[in-house]
C-alpha cells in the first residue's frame, strides 16, 4: 500500500480557516524542528525552526476509523539534510519513531527561493502507533507548497497556523522561521512575512477598533521568566525578565503581563546580532540585539503582534532603539522597572531584568553592568532631601519678608 500524489495547494499564500492554537506548551517545545546546517566551508547555509504535528486517520480492525496525532520528538534525526550542492536544491529530512519520515525541499531561482515540496510517510505496521490497523503497510503523501518567491537574503516567517489535509493526513504547521540558501554565513534579520500573518496584521492598521482585552488590568509585577537561545548545544543568549506590555489606543491603556509558564522561546545567535523570539498562543514578541563598535551590545529592535480575545489585533515595531547598552562579555542588569518605548501606542515595562545576548560562557551570565535606575536609588532621597531643605528656606525667607513689611506698615500709622 503505497500512495503518492502531487497537488498544488495554496498553503502559505491563502489560508485555510484560521485557528489559534491554544496549547499549553510550557517552556519545552514539543513538535519543534530545530536545525542549522553548515556547508562544506563551514558557513551557515540553512536555518529552520518549524513547529508541526500530524493527525493520521486510519481504518481499524473492529472500530471503524481512528485518529492518531503525531508529534516530532526532540531526538528526531535530521540525517540526510543538505544544502545546495550546485543544483539549487536544499533539503531537510526528518526521521523519527520507527517509521516516520518528513522532508521538505527548497529550490532557488536567481535571487529568490521557494519552499517546494513536502513529503510525509508512515508505516501502519508500526504496532506502537497503529496497534489495530486493518491494513498494514507503508503510506506516503506528497504535496507541492505553492509559496510565493522569498528574496534570497530574507528569513521566511509565519506564526499563523497553517493546516493542510492530504489523503489521510492532516498537517499543522505554525511558528515557522526558515531561511534556505543563506548568503555570507549570516541568517537574515530581515523577515519575509507570510500572507496569513500579514492579513492578521494589516487589518489592525486599517481599522480603528479600540483595543479591548478581556484580561483585567494586572496590579502585580509580572513574574520573571528565564529565556535562552542555543547555538548547537551551547547556550548563546540568556535573558531573565518580567515583561509587562502597555498598549494605548484611543486613550485606553491596557496592561498585559507575559506569563513565563505558557511562553515558548527560541531565537538565533549570529556573529554580530542575536534574536530572541517569545510567543504564546496569542502573542508574539521579538527582540533584536546588535553590536556597537565591536565592543558593546544593545537592544536595537522590538517587534510585537498581539491577538486579543475577541479577535482585534495589535502590531508595533521599532528597529532603531538604543536600550540595554553594556560591554560585550558582560550582562546588562536592571532590577527596577524600566520602560522601553516602542511607539506612541506601545511600551514594554521590564522588571528584574538581566540579559546577555553575546559571549555567554557555560550557560551562565557574566558580570553585570547595572542600569542607571538601580544606581540612582541612593540619589533619589538626596534629591528629595535637598528639595525639602530648599522649600523650608523659601518659607522662612517669605515669612521674614512678610513680617518686615507688616511691621513697616504698622510704623507709618
Ligand atoms: C567548523 O567549525 C567547527 C567549530 O567552529 C570546527 O571545530 C571545525 O573544525 C570546522 N570545520 C571545518 C571543515 O572547517
Ligand atoms: C479525525 O480528524 C479529522 C480531522 O481533524 C476530523 O475531521 C475527524 O472527525 C476525526 N475523526 C475521528 C474519528 O476523530
Ligand atoms: C527517542 O526517544 C524515545 C522516547 O522519548 C525513545 O523511545 C527512542 O528510542 C528515542 N530514539 C532515539 C533514536 O534515541
Ligand atoms: C523534492 O522532494 C521530492 C520528494 O522528496 C522529490 O520527489 C523531488 O524530486 C524533489 N525536488 C527537487 C527539485 O529535487
Ligand atoms: C504487528 O502486529 C502484527 C499482528 O499482531 C504482526 O503480524 C506484525 O509482525 C507486527 N509488526 C511488527 C513490526 O512488529
Ligand atoms: C555577501 O558578501 C559580498 C562580498 O563581501 C557582498 O557583495 C554581498 O552583498 C553580500 N551579500 C549579502 C546577501 O549580504
Ligand atoms: C502606559 O503608557 C502610557 C502612554 O505611554 C503612559 O501614560 C502610562 O503611564 C503607562 N502605564 C504604565 C503602567 O506603564
Ligand atoms: C508558574 O509556575 C510557577 C512555578 O512553577 C508557579 O508558582 C506559578 O503559580 C505558575 N503561574 C501560573 C500562572 O501558572
Ligand atoms: C519586524 O517585523 C517586520 C515585518 O513584520 C520586519 O520587516 C522587521 O525587520 C522586524 N523588525 C525586527 C526588529 O525584527
Ligand atoms: C471586543 O469586546 C469588547 C468587550 O467585550 C467589545 O466592547 C468590543 O466591541 C469587542 N470588539 C470587537 C471588534 O468585537
């Protein structure tokens, strides 16, 4: 039993029904494919972070049709994956369990590339997954992804859920970050956003619906979460922070605390920049760190897209920030609340912050450079004290002048 078909599906250009994935994923990512490939010159040539799962429908011996959902385990094998070896084709191959294979290939044409074909196969003889399958045998399905052309030096990004049903298999893909045919050993910080994400984002730009969130305004400090990014097996970026988002629209301010327990994180570390991506089922937040003069780092960019409970969305981005400046080889620390202004309508309040986007050694923070807000904690009472002394002096002088005047007035009478 082996089937193969070829269909053209509008996978990433037009969307099937938009479904928010309300999984409580915690901080361990299940079903994520995470891969960075190097070419023969040791230069990074392909990077992929790709969340997926599959639901397979099969016929059982006695109980009719049955569904089984397959996740990609963290110990999946990527062997056979390769970058362009002169034929303008790159491929990711994933093998897991006793019988599952998934692969995707990318093709390049001059200055653009395409996500070309996805193939998924399984074997119903696998008695662990399909114990009661009526028919035992290998099944493979293939479909062509009808993607738009992605410019060569851009990272394709799609965090919307994309669902494709092919034969008896339902594919779910979300939080896709992929760049094939990477130039000059550099994963791009420029994103090519899929139409589905864009349509969610642009509706916001066009409508003037007030931002309303059903969440009550948080009164507490947000819980700090620890987020990290790995380069191979080594941690290359560390961030600990409590995050509170402040959204203002039509004079209404909403505060939203990021809950570390339900937030996924990932990112990339490059030679001169690093990115941290945070997301849960409704919200997506991206931090871009860059180097300054080769010896300092800073927070250069932030991108956010939020989906509110009743469907109104919010996006904001700023790529010319200058926060969290500290020397490379150290970390930046700020225990006090610090506000990061992204746009007129959006700011992030950070609490108990510590971040190190470069040169993390053995997964630990290096010495911290503290923010001026922390240093300033002793200055405040001094200023207040000085202010009070000044005030007292003014009152005394005013009193003396007043007394003198009334005394003088008295004398003329
Ligand atoms: C590639 O880089 C790694 C670590 O950076 C190094 O250990 C390895 O020898 C390099 N391989 C080649 C072929 O240059
Ligand atoms: C199996 O999954 C498909 C697609 O999600 C769904 O339409 C179908 O009702 C499910 N069948 C069973 C028996 O759960
Ligand atoms: C992967 O992990 C699963 C359980 O988590 C285990 O049964 C399986 O043997 C592992 N496979 C490999 C190749 O290590
Ligand atoms: C892409 O992969 C599919 C399935 O693995 C294969 O049939 C096809 O020939 C590949 N395309 C190219 C251009 O190599
Ligand atoms: C699965 O079970 C069937 C029947 O119980 C058996 O004939 C078959 O050999 C088993 N397959 C494997 C891979 O163990
Ligand atoms: C790669 O490097 C070459 C030469 O250093 C430069 O001309 C080219 O623009 C770079 N390409 C990209 C995509 O950065
Ligand atoms: C939220 O942002 C508005 C406008 O920038 C500001 O006036 C307000 O003080 C902020 N509130 C908090 C709690 O950060
Ligand atoms: C998050 O996890 C911490 C520690 O595991 C726990 O104390 C806290 O109640 C959790 N918060 C939520 C919102 O689940
Ligand atoms: C934010 O996203 C936009 C597109 O959605 C992209 O052009 C921009 O480079 C991103 N900025 C940062 C700081 O990542
Ligand atoms: C969102 O919900 C609020 C209150 O629940 C309501 O006032 C508002 O009209 C809703 N917005 C949309 C776009 O449905």
